[in-house]
């Protein structure tokens, strides 16, 4: 059973790549966000009818696996389908591939909710959407299932007090710009991911292996799996702060935690955990985490 449909076709531009030589993680989310608008159309919830219906379409949780690097000039396609339909939510599967060689680049399992734009609460899906979803049903492939970040393992008890107690460092301080908000009137997931991407450099420096040291050693970093849980909406003008913790390290992977807060009120907005690695920039192969770095990681 596969109701997967084409929802994106595009290109990796030079400005979407970072110093690691590959597409930055925020642009993976950005491209799947574009794909989501086409998917909404297929569900009978086009943005053109949003003002009339009063209903939006909002991501509640992302599970992402990054399978292969994407580099400048790679061609990208995304197909999307429905794994499970519920009363007010659904589970969506998105698969990103490089077009020319059909290489699997990333998989996304997204819990999505039907948002009442007046009350800002979840509401049941329209009957038309439920009917259209039937034609989009698909099975979740094994290669998209969690490898190290299962849903039940993510700490969702997020607070500044707990961040302080765990010694989580401040890794980003910024604000929500109007152009970072989407048709729901809140910050798009791409830009939440951009804050976590910006936080990574501070995280590695805190771990004892800053970007300058990495460059001198011919090393770079990559995230191979990530889970994000969206706790509240963020609106234009709100100030933000990210706190980051180093959870644990194995021989070649490390686990980290980012918590995003409204800086004014201290309310938690998003919790994310990721699995990352170091790799040799020339061979593009993972290398052993240095002992001095691994010792900085302790469960928080």
C-alpha cells in the first residue's frame, strides 16, 4: 500500500550549504515545509481556503533521519504520504531523495495537527480531509524508524530551572522575525531548526572542539538523527533563547539536547535531541570522538 505523492522538486544552492560542505539541516526542514503545502492541497486544505475554513495545518513533532549528505547543485525531490489518520492529528511520512541517482537523503516522520486558527487549539479534521487521506495511506519503511532517538526517550519536562540545574549552556539568543512566520501566523519549523543549527557551534566549543580546532584537524560535524517536539507557538517579535546540554557520547556518536524558550516569559517552545558525529572532511568518513570531548558528555 503506497499513496505517496510528489510534493517537492528543487535544488541545493550554494548558500544553503555550510562550512561542512553539505546542506545545512535547516534547509532540509525548509524543503519539507514547502512540500507540506502541496500535501495540504492533496488533503483538501489549501492555503487559499484557510481564511474561509479557519483551519490550519501544524507540525507537532518531527523525527528525522539524515541518511546521506546533499551538496551544492544536487537535485532534490520529496514524496509524502499518510501513515496514520487520527481524529485531530495524523502521522505524515516524507522521503527526500537526490534525483539523478535516486539516493535516499533523509526521512521525516511528522505528527501533524488540524489547528483552529481562532482558538489556537487542535480541532477534528474535516470529513473531506479524512476521505482524501485514505488515498494517501502508506506504510512506514524500516529505514525511517528510529535508530537511537525513540519517542519515549525524549525528555519533555522542559524548564529553565531544569536547564540551570543540568548546567545547560546558552547557545543562541535571537528573536522571531516577521518573515520567519508562515500562513498560520507563527514561526515556521525551518527557522526553529535554524536556531538549533546556530547553537551547534557553541555546543562543540563547549565540548572542547570548536570550529577553529575542527578546521585545523581537517574535521567537520554532521547530525544523523534528530527529534523535535513543538511545545508552543512562537510569534513575530518574541525573543528567544536556546539552552544546550551534552547528554552522552559513544565511540563515534554523541547525543545532545537543545531547549528553546521565550526569553521574556521563560515558557518552553521546543525541545530537540540529536545524534551527531565527527567526520574527516576529505574521506567523509566518521572518526572516533576524542576522549577529551567524550568526557564532557554526561547524562543531563
